[in-house]
């Protein structure tokens, strides 16, 4: 599928208005989008369309959207990062989760 064809399909999907999901649960929205775009479900880590990874969410969702997860190098760096920057949360001994937002500063002090 070429980019212009992709954009045209997105326009047609938008014109459809509300579309009932094709699958229940959290993954239903993404599966429905793939179906409407006629993209085969592949369940692999990598782009869905050309060089692009499609992301979708429910209109009123407050969940964060994961664009990528990258483990740092060298091996064992995650343990060191957790030791230095981790913090206690709930019942976990140490926890390290960060996000970047253009409107707010995160716990470690970063802002996009």
C-alpha cells in the first residue's frame, strides 16, 4: 500500500464515525484499525505499515501510549539504573518507570 492510499483509507475510516471493535479487550481497537486498513495481523515487533508502527486508543482513554521500549547497553545496565534512579512504589522494592511529556516534568526531572 502506498502512502496516498493509506491516507485515503484513514479518511474513509474517519468518515465512518463510531465503529464497534472486532475484538474485545485492550487490543480490540488496534485489531479493528488493522482490519479496516486491510493490514494483516502479524504480532511481531516491528512496523505495521511500511516503516510505521500504528498506534490507536479509545477516545477517552487516560492510558499512556508506548511508542518504544529500548533496553540500554551494556548488559546489566537496567539493574544499575534501577539501583540509582529507582523508587519505592506500592509493594515493589524498587520501581523505575519514566515518561516524557511536552507539558509536564517527569519524576527524574525531564521534559520534552
